[in-house]
C-alpha cells in the first residue's frame, strides 16, 4: 500500500471515529451538552482536527444521521432485490431494520430517537433523494410488491409503510432502552411483532 492510500485510509478511519464518538456522547449527555472539544477529548485529538472534517456540531449530527441511513439503505437494498414471496421478503426487510438498530444502538438512538435540535435543517433529512427517504422507500416498495401480488389488501402505500415503520421502530427502541426487561426471547418478540404487523395488512 502506497503512502497516499495509507493516508486516505487513516483519514477515513479518523472520520468514522469522530462520528462514533459524537453518537455516543449525543446519546449519553444530550446534544446540547456536547461540544466539539468534548468530542475531541473523547478520541484524544485536538478540536482543530475535528474542524478539518466537520464545520460545526450541527453538521456532525447531520452526517451521523446520513451515514446511518446510508448503511441501512445498503442492507435493505440487498434484501429487496431477492426473488421469492414478496410477503416473506418484506418481513426479512423489517427484521433487518430491527437488527440494524440493535447492532448500532448509539447511531440508531442519535438518528431516530433524539429530538431534532435547533440548527439542523430537518427538511434536508426528508428530501426525496436523501438516504432517510431512500430507506423509507423500501418499505413502500415492499408493501407495493405484496399488494401487486394479491397478498395484502389495497390501501394507501404510504399509510401502510408508516404504520409498519412505527411498529418496528417501537420494538427496536424498546429492545435498545429496556434490554434488562424479562423478554420471553428477543428473537421471538422480533419475529412475532413483524408477523403481527404484516398480518394486520392482510386481506
């Protein structure tokens, strides 16, 4: 590996380290209580280094959200092109969403569970070509495929997709924040929740 490639890899690693540290601190201490200096102290770099990558805290939070959505989109896109029964494919996508949140709890909480702070343009996160809306479009596509196949009753695709999202977000949030609850089994709860949500849209 040449010097240029090594430097590029180091920059990419440091940028991700900054994002991970910011996510953890935003969740633990609250966005308003976290400064760029505290993030720098967390990763043992100077604040000047962070400003090379991000102009301010609002941009840092925006990038955490964008990259979380982008990684989710990458996972869902692989599922939604798989052949077979569209209902089972939709269920696999819903389960993948939940598992993604549980595997990335700090990023999930930062992106989906924190109030949008002042200084961050929420509209940018919900633009049609944004990673967040791309992730949501997979739900609409999944429901649409089921309706076309005659497996789910015709309904407003957006309403059905939002209902599914509300349900899987609920169980994801509960499993992240109440992992000490005496669940009957995490996998059982996840699969039963998904089965129940999809059955509610049945014919």
